[in-house]
C-alpha cells in the first residue's frame, strides 16, 4: 500500500515531532532549580544524532517510519485514556 504524502504534510509531521521533543525537554528541565537549568539546543542535538547515525533526513522511508511511530504512540495514549473515561 502506497501513501502519497505532500511536502507540506511531511513538513507538518517533522514540526510536530520537534514540538513534542521540545515540550518533553521543557518539562524535563522545569522541575530543576534555576541555577541548575541547562540550555538545550534541540536543533543541534537533532543534527548531531542524524550525523552520528548517518540518517538522510530527506528519505521518504524515514518520514513513513516517523508517521508510524507517531500513530503508534497516539494509539497508546488513547488506549491509556479510555479506562480513565470509563471510571467516570
């Protein structure tokens, strides 16, 4: 099964991944003391990881994989929330 994804959709998916990771990092550092907070450059970390793993960020297969990971995680979140809704 082939999916035709536009460049705009791919860009949106990449932006959502970045936003989620930035939110994760912000929540991770929010609980630390002010003097212990570290500046984290997410774009720099992403570039380093991509270089170390020799990842082609323009590969369509990479985008498919990212979409599947997102869908899987969203499904996990929904399944986790369903029992909470049934309790009410």
